[in-house]
C-alpha cells in the first residue's frame, strides 16, 4: 500500500503560479512512475504530467511550457510547478504513483487538491 499526501492547491488569479507537492509513504519500492492528473467538473480525469523512474517526462499538450514536474527521490516526493495559470486549469489535481507488480503496475491515488484559477 502506498499513502499519498498532497498539498499546495488553492485559489490564484490567471497568470499566477502554484506549486503542488505529493509525499509518498508505505510500500514505495518498485515505483515505475509518479505523476499528476486532474479532473474538472463534468470532465474525465486526465493526465497532466508524469515522471517515470527511467525515461523522459510526459506532459499534456495543454500544459507544456507552463508546468514542470520534478521528483525528489530522497523524500519520495513529486512536485508540480504550475506557472502562467489559466482559468481552464481549474480542477481537482490528483497525485498518482504507479508501482511495478509482477508484469504489470498498480496505481495509487492521493485524495486530491483543488486548484482554482480566477479570470
């Protein structure tokens, strides 16, 4: 089991910045990737950014150039720096950890943190 604790959400004006953090604890070995998803009202949950244990970072087209994902392995923490925020970035943001189990992966989710961008 992996426990994820998110922080850093809030209300910000368009053009502003926020930094989300997600600290992982518990069964945190064999992590394949850590990332962030978001879900706006009435929409499906979507990938925002992912950082694999090996390989290149992945970003949704809508956030490229504005958001940066990073990871501190010593602290088992993943961050999402969000700059130039837009009203359409408003959503609940969820931390996600993918662990290798056998030939597949198992996902764990945080409780979500609200990000609201006012125009």
